[in-house]
């Protein structure tokens, strides 16, 4: 009998220790936010959280945060691979305070449980209302995918990619960046690969500015009404514009030591069409600019399909 009593007592003690050490809420692969949610809840479909910041702490690496209904879900700092997908509802982040950023992405290197280091944001409206600092600030991540995003009204820049790790990806699709005090899209990273499709960058200081050794492939996009330049590349930066529009900017295209190629692109109604060297594939249209600036250089010998293969 004594043996059974001792075993039972040990089992009770072990169970108590496990209860103390076990987490209150295990992280879930999918979590939810709602306008009337509560961050004290587990962020389940039936008990959603109220903010992105509340949900991310309860979401596993590579997990997904979904929005149940339209709402203002607050700024968030993302430190792990995650998807925030608010498709079909209106989800907003209001960073309308001086010096405040909307979404910060800062995933550290070296975590063996987070090898993807990838962030996906979908259908989110980020507004600085003329006061916010930066809409989306990317500090560290392997890949960032922005789909159906709107970033407006920041005192500095709309979207800033400041990564220094190299060989990183920024993919943007169906996104608008407008009315920001600095660059709509600023690529100050090193060796970053940028892909833009169906992006509109309007009424910023720069539509897109790319620095150093970065490259950008841009298609079906519009850079318009920017006060300094629509498209700008510093020394070592490279662009390829395809099937896009650069219009109503003070300067349409400014290379500043960088290099830019363009095909099937319209450069229209700018103060100066081109400042710096640009390679043309012979099917672009420069029309009604106040000053033409520097004539583009043909990509190959003169032929009906100039420089194309």
C-alpha cells in the first residue's frame, strides 16, 4: 500500500509542475482579428483579438492572421514569418502621430525554426494622415510580399526597404502609394531584388527611388505627379520599366549614375522627360514633355524591332 501511495503522490506533484510550466495559450497556425475583438482572447475564430499586435503574439511562425470584418487593427512590428490577409474586408492601420510607423518588418537571422523569414501582407490600408513617419518599414527579412496595399499620407516615406543582408526580395502587386512627403517607394537596401506589377505611386516627392546595387523589374505601373521625379536610380541601381506610364512629374526619369532600360512605356507631360542615361528598346513613347532632356540610347542596331529578341 505504501508503494501505491508514494506513486500517487509523485504523480500529483509532477502534474502540478507541468501545469505551472505549460503556456497559457499555445500559438495557433491561424488566428483572427475583429473590430469588436479583445486582445485578451485566444484570437480564435469564435474569440478573435482586436489588433494585429495582439494576434501576432499568439500566431505561430509561418502562420496566418485573418480579418473577420472591417476595422482599424493598429500598427504592428513583425519579427517572424507570417501572413496578414484581410481579403474581402476593409482593414486599416492608422499611424497618425509624429514619428510613428505603420508596419515594421524586422525578422532576425539565425532562427532554425524560421528559415523562410517571409512576410505577406494583403488588403491593408495604412494611413499617416500627414503626421505618420513611414507606412511600411522593412529592416530585416528574406522576402516581403505586398498585395493590394494602400500607403498614404506619411510625413517621410511610404514604403522603405532598408535591408542590408543582400539577396532579399520585395514583391509588390496591385498597390497604391500616394501623398507621402518623401519617396513613395524607397529602396535603400543592398542587393535587393524588387518586382513591381500594377503599382501606382502618386503625389510623393519621388515615385520610386532606388540606391546602390539594387535592381527593379517594373511592369504595368504608373508613376505620376511626383514633385521631384517619377523614377530615380542612384549610382549602381538598375531599373527595367515595361508597359508603364511616367507622367506629370517634375522629372520623369532621373538616373543619377544608375542605369535604366524601358520598353513599351509612355513618358508624358513631365517637366523634363529624361535626366541621365536611359536604354530604349525602340517601342517607347516620349510625348508632350516641357523639355525632352537626354535622348534615350537605342538598345541595339536600328531595325524594325530594335534590340529585341
